[in-house]
């Protein structure tokens, strides 16, 4: 089905009358929780054959991160979905909420899966399993989603996370996994986690650029919160080491001279990994 905009440009409509403007969609409210939303991109070259979820960092530039992957989308036939987790949706100044997967009674993995189901229905996207990418704060959510819903994830690319969760039964959630069962109501799905390829990427100039430290008085404080390292490079190394020791196929790429940004070389490394997994 097609329609014509006021400018005369043709757009495609799905059965649910959701417009696609030049492949890019508008933002849709999440059916499970309308405080959150997502936008998508459907490849124009062919019907979508797969899905990549791309999660923004602290700046919340969901559309910008999505658009970085449009060449990959067109080349591979992969649809893109970019969630938006605005500050203040749950409470005042809840900036880090989405990064930690669970905030009070809100489960951000379940919210994201609701977005995936909605986009799949609107645009006929195969989404039983999808690829997952996150940058900075989004990398934290992507990494933690691997632990709660690995059966839905084909591969995950984690770029420059700050606070990381180690597969360490001596530390409580979120620093480790000792109390995973009591936090989430089910056991850590270890076999499924080990089947998912993981890429950890960080720029060398992220070393020392910002000290990552949780003071004991912080709401985020848990035992072991500061044991993964003092900066993103150290924490990326510790995360990859923890995953590899657990039996995950996890590769670390340290790119020289790059700071805390989605540099062209980082995007090249990420797209290469996604293309192979």
C-alpha cells in the first residue's frame, strides 16, 4: 500500500498504516510502557531479513546512532531499531536508569523486547533473534541484556561501557552475578549466554580520560562497584577477560588514538563483527 505526502513524495505503508519516510520511521511509543519510544529504519533495497537493535549513550541521540548503521542496513538487508530512554521518565534525574537493566520495578530488557515485537509486526521484520549494539551507557544495557535474554540475541557489540557486570559470583548485581536469581526470578542462563558471540570495543584515548568511580554514598553503590578498573579501557579489558573465562566467545578490540566517540574506525570494526555474526 502507498500514499502521497503533502509534498508529493510517495511513502510505503504497512498493514497498520505506519509510514516509512525514505526508510526512516517516526518514533513510536512502546506498547509495554508509553513513557519510552523507538524509531526504526527499513532497508529500501529489499525486504528486511534480520534486525539490529542499536542503543544510544547518555546523550540519547537515538536517531543519530540509528543513521550511522544505514549503510550496513542496506548492504545486509537488516532493519534497525533504536530505542529512546529519556531522562525523567521514571523519576527526576534518573539519567542512569536504563543502563542498569532494572531500576526499581522497571525492566528495560522487557521494554526493549516489547519494542522489538511492535516493530516486527509493523514492518514484517524477522525478529525471533536479533543483533544488539550499544555505545557507552547503551553498551551497559546491551551487555546486561545478554544475561537475561540470550536466546533472543544473535550477537552483541559492546562499545566503551563504563560500569560493567562481571560473571563473578563473589559480587552482587550489578557488579557481579551472585544474587542474579533473587534479582530476576530465574537462574542465570549460562548455556545460552555461552552461545552468543560478543565484541568489546574501546578507544585507547579513553584510558584516563574519565575516572569511573562509584562513591559508597551513591545510589548506584554495590560491593565490587569499583573493582573492574579506573577507566573505560581497564573496564573493557576486565569485562572481556571475565566473559572469556566464563566460556563466551568474546573478542576485545582496542583502537589506538580514539577517544569516547563513535569514530569511523570504531564503526568499521563493529560493522565487520556484525557482518560475520
